C-alpha cells in the first residue's frame, strides 16, 4: 500500500504519458484519450506524479475546463526543468528518437504501450488504404513493450517491429474507471429508463465503423433478423457513426437497400457523438455491438455502468450481461428478445454484473494496483539535468 502522506523533502518520481492534446473537445473523439487519463489517475494513486506530455502548446483554458487538474508538460520543459523521471509511457503519441535518446541518457525508461489492435490495423491499412501513411510506429530507443490482455497476441509482432527483445514485452492489466460518466458534464443521471412498452423501444448501434474490427455490419443484420422474427416490435435502429456507411459504395448501394428496416425508414444514421449525448437521446434504448479481436471495450463498461441493456460478443466478458455469438444466430435473436422485453425484471442481476465487472478492472482494485506496481518497480527514477 502506498503511504497516504509522504515527506515533502522527498520528491515523488514522475511518469510522463506521451499523448495527443487531451482536452474537453478531444476527450470523447477517441477512447485512447480516456485510457491515458485513467492511467494518469492510476499512477497518481501509486504514489507517482503523472504528467501529460504534449508535443506543443496545450489547449486553451476554455477547452480544458474539465481537465484542468491534470498536469501537462512539453519536451522542452522536460529538458529545462530537472525532475526524477521513472518512465516515459508512449500511448497516444510517439516521440522522435532524439528526444527518446535524451531521456534514456538521463536514466528514464521508454515504454511503448499498445492499446490497439496493431497487427489488424497495419494489415488493413496497406490493403484498403495504400495511399495513406501516418506515423503509427516510430522505431528505436524503446526499452519495453506493454499491451493489454486482449491484445497479447500482438506482443511478438510489437517487439519485433520495435527492435525490442521479446523478454522485455509484457502484458499489463486492463483498467477502467467511471469518472468520465460521473464527473463530466452537467451531473444529471445517465441511467437507463424503462420504455412504456418494449415494442416501441429503439435499438442503438454505436461502433466506430472505421474498420472491420468494430463495425455495424453484424449488429445491423441482427436487428433485421430480430424485426423479422418479432414483427410486433416497431422501434427504430439508430446507427451512430452511421454516416460512414454511406461513405462506402457497398454500404450505401448494397447493404442498406437490402434491409427491410431501412426501406421502411426505420434506420436512422447519425454522426459521431459523445457518450453523454447518446445516452440522453436514447434513455430507453437497447444497444448492440460487435467486435473482432477487441474483446474489452470502454463502451461496454459505460453502458453496463448506466444499466442500459447491451448485447455484446466479448468472449472475455461472456459471463456478464447479454452475450451472444454470430455462430449461434437464432440464440442471438432470442437473447436480444430477452434484453428488449425483460431487462426491467433482470435489472437487479444486471446491476450486480456491472458492479462485478467494474471492480474487476478498477484502478482501485488491490490486485490491479499490485500488478502495475510490479511493472513500474523495474524502473527507478533519476533526475534529468538541463542540457
């Protein structure tokens, strides 16, 4: 257990989190920003001083009203201001090899934390977007590779790619905290409200639709199958990020027109929205999601925390909530019926599932903290001197 009170004469070791500019606007554009801030809070709870390392100037105060309590720093300030730095964790931004080299010369360990399905992303990018190039991997000066349990299949690839010894590649615990639901926004409740009748309740699909890994396709087919099996259901299907479907010729010209729900005007395509807006607009809805090799998802935890019925196909969480498999299609339709019609009766059990899952991955869980402490303890802080 980290002592609550530490001597002011002993400076706390610092952990730098290399990231994009985290602000109130970017916070919900990509789940990675939320990952970073939850890790920030975790490292603080373990007795470190966390810093968000930005490449340039951070956002204006107006854009950081919610995030003002998070420390920010840029590489120039790191060089000019000596501090005992234990680890630089690259998660949302890759530093150049010169800056990495400088930090390593001061004793700082450089860690690359992958919280994405990098092998799938790399393969899909070169196949589907051959003209696209972005700095997804900057190789060199990496001491360790970390990844989440649901991406451990990529450790060999990540270590080889970064020219890092396989023995220095580790799986670190997946963590989550409901702080962005409980502390962000106006403070009004986000909880699910039972519909007047299940037959009028809407279905919501809110996967990103930017790749095959988390995509609308199977969820929309499941909604179609459900509508044909239960014609008494008259609700709509709201597809968040649905504008991306119409950007693709096959989605626009083949998939959508083939659906009776779409032809009947019951499919509503909307742009990407923050989770708070989606929940407020769909207080009595049931949610559908589908993923490939992205077993753990903040969206699942957020929806279950607010007690919304959600059908998910995460194998690692199959004992929680309403789980389905595309390999058992009739069973999936039956499970959706259970979620739509009987969720109010199942709510006590569902709340227990949500609380169990939240604690399992909580940054306050002693076992989670112990495992993270073990990884961090391999790296002792040294104080960088100004150049």
